[in-house]
């Protein structure tokens, strides 16, 4: 899921972004309200975390006025019942009082995302392949396929664009949040990680696999033709990159 963090605290903002990424989400941290409004309009995040600083209520009202249907969790240090009521009336879905436990924070995020995803694409499917966006699980014919957070985010993006060819530069921008670098092959490396794990599933047919579109990038779905290739090799578990230990129970 895509999460926007609008927080002007330069310690808390990056901490929340890193923690959300460790939970398997794609997160963007911004300090500037106008930049956040533009991001929300262009990228349509699933969840927005909004710090209730002096302009917080105005930003919240503007997000709703511009048609954002994202779940909004307001973070506030003001232990003021009337302020929380104003936030909820202005369009917030929940409020969380600072300081808070990271465990409670992530639990509230999951609850808001579950609520928002009812009746939407919380589960992405392609053939017998299922990706559960809230719980961050992948199944093939009911059997779980264990993925790292980045492998999950990559597969999620490809499945959201099912049937379309997605370029390496787009994947770098959307999944790794970095600009194209001709000297990096990180996308190809992770595509191979995914292929090996998916190809280990007995009975997985060719149409379910990630296809290479020569000169363009990658695709899930669509009949492979002359422009598509796929690796066929015995399965060997990939060596994942060094894991970042997620925050467990920090208080701000």
C-alpha cells in the first residue's frame, strides 16, 4: 500500500517512513504541505499520516475538498478532545496522540487500510496467484510464497499494472523511490529473486510468471510472444540483502 507521511519533525518523519517500509508499504515523507497536496492528487495514496501542526485542519479540509479518498490518520500532541473532534468532523478517519507506541501506530494503520480496502482491490489475483495487500502475503494455489518486503512491493506494483509492460525506470521510481541510474541492475536482481521463488511453486504455468519485454521492461499477464523471455532454471533460494531491523516498540 502507498502511504504519505506529512510530518515537519525531521526525526519523526524519516523514522515513520522507515518503519512503514519495513512493514512492506511504499512510503513517502514530505515536510511541505503544498508538496503533500500535489503528491496526494497525483499519486492517490491509500493512507495519509497528517501531523496536526498549525495548518493541520486546513490541510485536512483541502485534501477532502480536492477529492482525496485516502484514509487519514492525524498525529497530534494536543491532548484536547475538541481538537480531535474537529479533525474527525473535517474528514480524518482516526487520531493518534503523541507520544505513541510504534506497535499501536502500525496496528491503527492496518485497521484503517483494512477498512478502506473493503470492496476494493485489497487482494490482487492473477490466475492462481494471490497477493494480499493488507497482510503482505502471497499465495499460489493456497500455499504461501514467502517474500521480502521489497520483493512484495515489486510484485504488487507489477500486479497492479497486470497486462502492461513496465519499464525499469518506472520500477526504480515507484518501488525504490529513486531516479533511473544506468549503472544499477537492482531491478533485474529482484526480478530474478521473484522468478526463482515463483518458479518453485509446483504447477505454476508460464502465463503466471514475470515476462521480460525486450527493450521495455517487465510484465505480468498477457500471452508471451517473440518479445518476451523468461528464465528457466532449477530453484535455488536467493540470498536476500541485509535486512533492516524494524522498530519494535519505540515511544516518541
